C-alpha cells in the first residue's frame, strides 16, 4: 500500500510539474521503414495524452491510403493546401475522431511552403494563431521516402522521437537519419521508442546497440523513452480503428502507452514557455527551404 501511495504521489508531482510549463510541446515522430508501428504509436500516444487533459494536434504527413485518419476509420476531404490556397479555413480541414485529439493532413501543404510570398506566409501563420489557444502538444507523424519533408519537420520541432523495431533495415534507416540530422543540421538529442518486441530486455539490447554506435560515431545522445511489447489487444484495437487506451484500457499495451505519454512530457527538449502552434509554423516555413534531396530512405 505504501508503494501505491508513493507512486500516486510521484504521478501527481509529475502532473503538477507539467502544468507549470504552459509552452507548446512539439514532437516529430519518425521511423526508418513502414511496419515499425510509427502511426499506431502516434495515435495511441495522442489518445493517452488526451486522457490526462492535454489537447493534441496530430500533423499527418503520410499519404492518404495509410494516414492517421484512415487508421481511425475517418476520411479527410481537405488538407493544409486548401488552407494555403484560401479555399477552406483551418477549422474546416481539421478532423476530430478522438476526444481531445485533432488531425491535420499536411503533406501537400508542406511541399508548397517554399513558394509562398511573405504576405501568404503571414496569413498562414495567423490562421494557426487561433489554434494555439487550444493545443498543448503537437505530434507529427512523418513520412519516409522521396515525397517526405522529414528534415524540415524535424528541425522545426522541439524534440524528435524515433520509433525502432528489431528489423535490421529499420535500424539502418533510423541511424542514417540520425547521422544526417546530427552532421548536417547539428541536432544532438533524440528520444527512442523500441516497438514490437517480445521483452523489455530485447528492447534494451536494441537501444543500447544503436545508442552506443551513435554516441561513438556521431557524438549524439539517444534517450530511452521505453518499449512496446507485442500485444494481441493492441492489434485488435487497430483492426477496430480505435486506440487501445479506449478499447482495452486495462490491457498491458494501454498501460504502456499511458506510461510512455507521461515520460514523453517529462523528457528533455528545446521547450519554450511561450511557444505556440503559430511559432512552430514560422519555424517550419523557414526550415522548408533547406535542401533535403539527399535523404530518401
């Protein structure tokens, strides 16, 4: 009983600490290859954060056939490009399938940012300023491949979460991205979630191997966020187009995602007390001009 009370007290102190920082938290979530569970992780982290009272915006860079909305059983008729072209308002293009979670499809819009005039840039930033009043956390579900703008999205974010699996190709691709971001753009800190493993010891081995090589060769710091074990309930919830914290809240994976969400908010990052979604958009417009043609995994 004493241990339970101590855990509850620690949790309350952690939540109190989070409330004291009113600034926006922006995480770019990346994965080396399809199949590592990146989008599933984004959805479940967002749902777990929403359960704690956080208001979450998911920026979805994925193509429509495998995007966040599709995984939630939703369909987005409009995207960020419609806002940029002034065909729709930001409110009209955002979807909301979960309480406390909004989703904005951004792939086409991000590709057009470099073509905006100064007036168009300011108009876009202003459209996001209203959203800042109601958003605490931004999770960016980045895509990979030639169509992705993963580098500008990472550089505009305050922290990067890398989702790894035990696949050798996924590890190789993730390492290549860390190398590019650290050597070309001086980013030195990354969070790591090891996904789809049978045990925590297996996940720890994967993390220690990658972290050791990265620290030795790239002089970067990888921070262990945690791991997600194989869970039938998680797979079933994905088939039901629902986050596991909603469908099976007592399952091991639901508990895991709640713990991961708490650790995510307690992690180190480039946090700014007065940051907002409009400031993130300003950073993204600036970083969108960087040439990312050399990274195409």
